[in-house]
C-alpha cells in the first residue's frame, strides 16, 4: 500500500493538522490500515488520527480522502464527530474486551437495542388488522362491478338505435 500526502495544512486555531491523501493499492484497504500507515508516515499516534473521508476513485485502483491529526485527545473529543471516531476504531470480536470507546456511543447502541424490541411487537399487531381490511375491500368490489356494468349498458343502448 502506497500513501501519498497531497496537502498538509496546520490549523493552529483548532490545534490539528488537516491532510489530503491518496492511497494506491490493488485491493481497497480498510480505514484502520490506512490510519496505521498514516500514523507511521507522519510520526503520530493512531488514536489521534480521524479519517473524515475515504473513497475510491472511479476507474483507478486508488483511494482519495482527508484526515485530521489532533494534538491532544481532549481536542479530538471536542472537535471530531463521534461517528467518525467510532468508524475508525478497530472492530471487537465476541468474547474479547472492547478498547476504550467514546462513552456517548455505547448508550446510543443500548437505546437502539431497546427500541428494536418494541418495533418487533408492533409489526405483529398490524398483520392482525390487515385481514379485516382485506375483507372490507372484498365487500366493496362487488358494489363497484354493477356500476361498471350499468355504464357499459348505457353505452350499448345508443349503438342499438
């Protein structure tokens, strides 16, 4: 994997470095691999790097993206979007302990699990209600047919004259 730094800008107000980069490789590398390679190239800690955007270039075997390297973890927590920090974190397999993750991400995941359970119960109730609606539709269809027949009879009468 070959990483090229296109633009390296120091932002003293936000206390971070903003980097534009290109990655050339035959297969698409993961965000974690790019983050590790970038940390080695720029002599930084991988925990302080946040990859903001990373996408493939159409028709080429390369990725283009942007990353920010923060000076401190405090600044990272203040400025970086939590979903980007979570996206760049290594995945945890079952049975292993999770590395230090942002606390705001964990409660959101628990809320999502709690909300998912009531939705499953709600899905069963509309199915029971759907049957009476189908019966109601069946009852209205025979009424519609006589109207259509009446219209066709009216059209046939002028033809007989």
